[in-house]
């Protein structure tokens, strides 16, 4: 046996040393991961879980009977009906707008395309209270169009039409923003093939485009509905928060809490929280359907 042969380390010793080195390197990483996970969970517990659980606790602490009785109050029923009407109007309007905007942006290159994208995203970046103030400055009695509207006895601000405008504005981007990436990903090859086979525009949309974008569109509808039913800031500015007239469900929660009707406020808050839970469940179902995170 030569000297070089004697100096060589056995293969098992090499493997054992490499494993020990990898273990030593992974230990700090594991500690960092555990620490970060603990920070995230602690933050969620303090900011999300404890407040959410407290809402349910306060709503049901007197029992199910008082909770159900709060849901049969006339002012609550009117607020819920008004919230539902706002969603029924805002969601279809924003669906049509979102589809048209997504089609124009994804299928055409034109000057000002980036500007239109920025305008579509405007409700994401602007405060809802500022959006409500903008509507007041436009359609209020002393606003730009206030005089003309008043001459025709048309009331926008502190009335239902103003609430519809505010709700439509804050929930505007969701459908467009969910459909645009889908249209860009699938391309236009199938649509062009259908056109060469003699299909008209409506046939192409219903039989080719819509099936391809259905999951993104449905996800946008879910987000739009959740935003419309849960909006507070913009609606509170333009509505006047008049009970049984211009009071939506989020406004009812605030007003009931101010009037020390905490059980009624928490009961309405439970419904809004359940809406959020339903939204999350539907989101998870759609993610499983599409096989990816949306």
C-alpha cells in the first residue's frame, strides 16, 4: 500500500462529515423559520383572530335568541336590503365594464393603454373617503353638476343613487384585474381560428373566450360582491347615514355601536364576517379548480 493510499479517507467518513456540515447549516435556518412563523402567527392572532372571535363572542354571549331578535329589527332589515340592492346593481355594472376594459387592454395595443390601466387601478390607491368626497364635489348641491340636477329635481348625494355610484367606484377594478392576465395568457389563437371558421363576435365570446376566462371572471365577481357589500368609507360620505333610508349594513354597525346597542352592532358584524368567510371558501374552491393560486 502506498503512502497516498494510506492518506485517503474512507467514503463513509466523507459522507458523515458532509451530513454533519449540512445539519449545522440547517439548524440556524430552522430557528429562523420557526421565529418568522411565530411572528406571523402572533401578529395574526393579535390583529385578526382575537378581534374576529370577540365579534362572535359578543354577538352570542346572551344566547342565540337575542342574536336572532336583533336580525329581525326593522332598521337592520332595511340596512340589509339596501346593501343587497347595492350589490345587485354594482356587481353587474362592474362585470360589464371589467369585461370590456379587459378585452380592450389585453387584445389591443393603443396610445394611452398604460393610462387606462392606471385609471382602472385608481380605487386601489385612493382612499374611499376621498372617493366619496369627489362624488360630493361633483353631484352635491354646490357641486359641478349640482345645479343642473337640482333643476330637474334629481338627488344624487344623500340618496340611493349616490350610494350606488360610491359602491360601483370602489368595486370597479376587480373583474378587469382578474380577467386581463387570463386573456393575455391564453392569447388570441383560438379566437382567430373561430373567426376564420365563420363565427361572429358574439359566438366567439360565448363559446371561446368566456369558457377560457370563466374562473378568473368568477373570482373577480366574488371579490366585487364582497367589496360592494362591505364598503363603508365612500358610502358613509355620500349617504348621510339616515336610518331606514340610506343606511347600509356597515353603516348600521357603526350607528348601532354609537347608540350603545352593542348586541345589534355585533350581530350585524357577524353577518359581514360570515360574508368574508364565504368569500375565502369560494376563493379556495376556485384555486383548486384552476390548480394554481389566483
